[in-house]
C-alpha cells in the first residue's frame, strides 16, 4: 500500500473511489473582509493536510479559466464573503449554486462571475459537477484604503467557517489531518480556538 495515499486501502476494499473535490477560496486579500476566502485558504494550508482527492485554490475571483475544473472534479465548493444578507457579521450560510439568482443581464466584468455562471457555461460544453457554496456575512468589503486583514467580528468567526468547510469535506469522502498532531478530523471537529 502506498503510504502517501491514505485512501488507497479503502478503494481496494471494493469501495468506490472518493469524490474529487476542489475548494475555491474566493476574494481579494487587499480589500479587508473581501479577503475572507484567502484568509481561510491560509488557515487550511498551514494547519491541515488533505487526502489526494482534495485540491485547494486561492482565487481572486471566479473565471472561465476554471471550466476544466468542472470537468475534472466531482464536487466544487466555493467559499466567499457575502454582503447585504441582513445578518450579523460572522453569520455562515450554506447553499447550492442553483439557489443563487440567475443573472438577468450582461456581466459588468469577469469579477461578477459566480459559481452558477461557471456551471451554466460548463453545461454547454457537457461538463458537470456538483456544487456547494459557503459564505459568511462580512462587515466591510470596501475599505477606503487597501487593507490586508479581517474586521474583528469576521476574524473571530473564521474558525467556525473552517470547521464548517472541514465537516463538508469529511462528509464528502475527504480525509483531513491536523498537521501538528496527526489527529484525523471528523464531521464534528471543533477548531482548537472554539473548543477551549
């Protein structure tokens, strides 16, 4: 058995191969809370190790360059900052791409592309994957000056967003380990900051 692939033994036991999962951490790290996705990405790569069926992407914005990922992966999870939900900053939302309102007119720019737009375009090419969106209501996505970091409420809620994503990954067939301890994460995992 290949020790680098912890899922290999499960596959040879007659189980179907695990889903190929892509995680898009969306946002601009220079725009305060708009950098939520990149902040999540940094936490994931520094603290956790993922099985080979998972790939993490630090993306500034969704683009049509990602069409091949719809072809190559079974599940695409997008994590992004949300605004105008009328909820408190730090509130986490989980929804499917089809729950997003379809665009009525032309996009103003490629920065307007959403996961649902990517899937609609991919369907024209015969590509298909499942999608899931995780978002957090933020406090300030438009600072006057370029600002790296998150507002206090969003920063405090970041560990809950990490836990939410990790639970989704585990339920979807990923294996996740804590780098420092080697402990396996399960669907009820609590970030160390939340469990103390």
